[in-house]
C-alpha cells in the first residue's frame, strides 16, 4: 500500500551502460564479451576497464580493473575505446526521462540516479507500477535496460537496484527493510569497503544481521563516528534527502529513433512532442528561456546544433515548437535522422521578471498551458496532450515494430 510509505525513493542504475550502448549500436557485438577501456596491447596495455558487458563479467572482468589483467582473464574479448560524447548523449536522454516522473532527481554518475517519487507515485496507482513505467520508458526510448530499486531510503534503494541485475526491479516496503538487509553480506552497506570489512571480520561480523546485533557502544569505541553510521546502515536508517542538481542552466529533451527517419510528418510531430516536454519542465521550475536550440544527429552519427535567441524569454509550447521547427526547416536537407532534440537555455526565473506587453498578450495561452500541465499531472500525458504529439507517439510505435 502507498499509505505505508512515508518516502518512496527510487534508484535507477543502467545495466553495463557503456558496453550496452556499444552492443546497441553494433548488433555484431550482442552476446559477445565487450570490454570498454584502453587498448590491452595483448596484456601489456596500461589503463583500466571502464565497463564490461555481462558476457565479459562471467570471466571475472569488472570496471576499474587494470586492462592488462582483463586481457589475461578474457583474451578473446572485444576491446572498445570509450566514446565519451556518445555515452553522455544517452545519459542526458535517460535523465530527461526521469525528470518527467519527478522534479526531485539526483544523478550520482553518468549511469545512475536517485529519485524521490513520494509525490508522484499516486499518479501511477502503486509503487510497482511507477517502477515498471520508468523501466519501460527507458527501454522504449533508448533501447537500453535499467535496474531499479525502490525503498524508503537512499541506501536501501541503491542496494535493491543491484539485487536483481540486469534488467530487474526490487521493491523493499518499509515493513520488510530489516528482513531484506539481514540476509545480505555486510559489504553491501554504504561505507563498508575492503579495509572496514577486514576489521569487521575480525570481530566475527560478515552479515548485516551480525552487524545490527553488535553492541553500539563497542562499535563506537572501535570506529569512532563511523560506528553509529554502521549501526544506522544495518537498520536501513538513512535520512539523506534526494537533492536536485546544481542550478539549471538549460533544459532539453531528445529522442533517438530505433530506425533512421526522413518522414517529415513524423519528424515535425516529434519536434512538437519534445517542445511540449521542455515547456512543461520549464513551467514546473518557473523558468523561461531566451535561446531555443535544435539538435540533429544523422545516420552516420554526425551531429549538428542550430539555435536562435529571442528578444523575450518564453516557456510556451507553441513558441518553442515554432522556433525549433523553423530552425529544422532551414537546416534539414532530407538525410535520414537518427536523433533529434530541442533545448532551451539562457534561463530566467519568471518570478523575478517584470511583466511586459507580450506577457499580457500571451496570458490566455499561459493559462491554458498551466491547466494542461495540471491535468497531465493528474491523469498522465496519454490523457491530454497535443493531437500532433499523439500522432508522433503512434507513428514511432508503429515504425519500431
């Protein structure tokens, strides 16, 4: 029951992120042991493993391992140099999806984030449904899988996301936290590294339950301030909040198509859908922006951006769409499109702006947009949206079958 949760914290962790992207882009790599990192030079290379596919992990290869050791364990692996920009693009796309579920998203690395969905879980009916929808959206829009952990605290949610990897979801209700933790090795707890574990092992502590039952005063005597921390972690007590990113400098949304497209109707409708997503997020944060940016990636992965700066900042869907569409029409020459995106930058807090004549003229539009925002928040985007946006979703679904 949702009522039993005071907080609903979700941890989203992409599965073998870099390697999964390489396998997605190159079907020949699927099912193969893919290792992202420096050139192993037949075991003489320097550097470390960034990510290893699950097929490579079977041989003992893991991230942060010296590339020379990885080669000794898996000489037949396929070694790929990292493509930072490509991975960053996918990361931004994943994070923008998460932003649609809650404004409280805290990225902790390029491939994982915490979300506080306490205020939005009721829109989906249950904790299970919001977790499933997050995973579905990520897979549908990126082709990648994510593992999700949901619990009343950040520390337990992070442990839970790792519990059924890859492509899994583990939910730990408040009443089951202790039962879930007790069965685990103590190394699963935040703050228990190799050195701490070696010391705990000397005390006969190898499981979370053993740590929980160990006297707090002895832990404090042995570890100082770390003792109470370990005591709390063993009980799932973690009051840390999910905090937003640093002040927002831009807001963008982008879509990577399963297949490259030249369909102008589909591309235009997708631009409208992206403009709608951006404008909703701007209004949620009470922001407006002056610069509208269009991003296009073609089938050969060449990427281009075009932008236009307005005289007055905006957060209206139709205005953002109008500018992004005009940029598209000026630039597009009919090549197959792999990715398309819309962004707004040069952001201004609308509460600190002076009302202009343009604001008065746009008052009716703004009122309608805010009404739509509230209805979408209550009933979901499928319940009320622009007709062309629905058209884009239907065409994208049919084209990916």
